[in-house]
C-alpha cells in the first residue's frame, strides 16, 4: 500500500520525490497533501515529532511500478474518500522493520523483510513504527488474479521472507534496478517474470505455477547466477559446483539454465573472461597494465590458453588488440566491448 501511484499511462518511466528538496517546515505538509493525496492518492500521517524525512523512487515497467524508498515513521492508507478514484490495483510490500497491516477486517503484524499483499480497492492502512526502507510493487489485479489460486485469501497475510520465490523476486528486482532495461520487449518480459514470482510467492494456480516455474524462476535464477559470475570472474577457481551450492540448486540445474539460454556454463564464463580482457586491453587505462596482468585479472591462470582463445575469439592477438585501440573502437562486431 505504500507504493500506490498514479495510473500507469500517467506515470513517467522513472520518478523521484524527496522531502530533502524542501524547507524543513514544509516537508510534512508537502508529503501529505501534494505527494500523498494528490499524486499517490494516499492518506499519509507522520508518527514522529522530529523533522520528517522521506524519499522514494518509482521505476515503471509495463503493468508494473517498482518503488523503493526510505522514511521516518509514518502511517499510510486508503480512506473511503480516496477510493472514489476507482483504482483496484494491488500492492506487494516489503520493509526492513516490523509493521502492521489493517484491511478487510484483518489486523496483522508483518515481520521485518516479510511481504504482505494489500488492496487499493479497500479501506486500510499500514503502519511503519520506525524509520525504514521500503520495497513495493504496484500490480494490476486483472493480470495477477488469474495466476493466484485464491487472491482474496492472499490479501493481508504475511509472506515469509524464507519463501524461495520471494527471495528470488527481491534479487531479480535488485538486478533490474542496477541495470535498467530500455527495450520495450525486454521490459515486457521482465514484467512477466515479476508477476510469475509474485504469483509463486502468494500461491500460484496449478497451470500458472507450472508456467511460472519454467519462466519466472528460471529467469531470476539465471540472472542471479550471471551476477555471481560477474562478481567472481577474476577467480580462476570459480566452479560450477561452487555456484550450485551457493544458490541452493544442483549442478545439473545450473547447466540447464545455461542450456535454455543457448550456451553452457563453461562457454559463458570463457566468453565473459575474454570480453573483460578485451575491454581492459583496449580501454583508456590499458597502458598501465601488462597483458599477463590483464589475463590474470580476467580469471585466466594459463597465459598460453589465454592467448590462444583470445585470438580465436577476436581474430587478433592481445598485443594486436592493444595496438589497434583508438577513438571509436568498439571491438569486433561492435559488441565485444560491452
């Protein structure tokens, strides 16, 4: 409920609001009247006598708003007056402090980092009793309802942070934030993956669960595995077994993720190491590094193997690649310097 936003067709792709941009005396009023009631269509009440501070960023994908924020203690909700806007959307919310949700005759405590699903079509509130950070999703009811076994039963019920789908969802959202998508087709695909993971966390229907596990979970796991590889690419000992253990799945499952992506684990790691080496050899700071150092930094521990695979991939030796660098050099095929 903390993430209620304007209708999707009225929202910019990215939107930020911060009380730090306002004089201290005006912050609470502006947050409540201008941002809360007018933009978000929410009733916001500060719960502290100290200077109120809040900031949120909204990033929009097709049919989905992703909201991250921080705030002083506050209570937020939908009043009967505000329901006249006809918004029947849903909010899946996580916060790093314990809070309290009240809606549909239910009044529950929501533990820190657990999630809760709330409805914009019903009077209700959520109380944040301490300064907090919030991650929330604004979802379309019509898109989520067919995927969830009993949507009404899922409302105002804690979703434990231990649920695998919820953990994958938060990781996936983090990666979307770190590397925002610009192509509309990829944005639609990412939105579909998010809905899949939300449905699994809430209790997907049989058919939807089958589809979501093959689509949303696979995409989230693959993104998580690729991110781990990128962070550890410099380590020659990086292995399939290590990645499988770290992500709680079997080595065969990791292999299957890459096979579905049209490659293998070994080929993907080698390609990423070669691309990293190429970027560093042709980048503006390459003069200070030896070719051996660049190879080791990319995770190679055999210089002969590095030279051989580099030439096979790019059609020139590492020394030739360094010598050929210059303004506008994008590498072989224009994509080797990603």
